[in-house]
C-alpha cells in the first residue's frame, strides 16, 4: 500500500507500508480508544485494512478461478 501525505510545509511525503505493518498499526491505535487525538487516524487505518483485505480476497478468488479453469481445460 502506498500512502501520500503533505505536511504543513507542503513537502510531499511518500510512504510504502506492508499489510502486516498496517494491521499492527491498527492494533496499536485500537488500544488508544477514547483518545480523540487517535480516533480519526484509527478510522482511516481501519478503512485501509478493510480495503486491502477486500482487494487481497478478490485477487485470491480470481487466481483460484483461473486455476480451476486451467484444470478443467486440461
């Protein structure tokens, strides 16, 4: 997953984060529940985890379908 952020000085920051790091970040933020400073980013991270999980699931289903098609055609 790639994340782009522009800080206060308008300097773009580009980050590449793995799914595992994203999940660990979500777990860390979930322990900060009730702290208003973390609520917004926790919601964003949860949404990102869901999007990545959905994309991985769709990719896996497609690969499984292609494998079944190749097996049936052989």
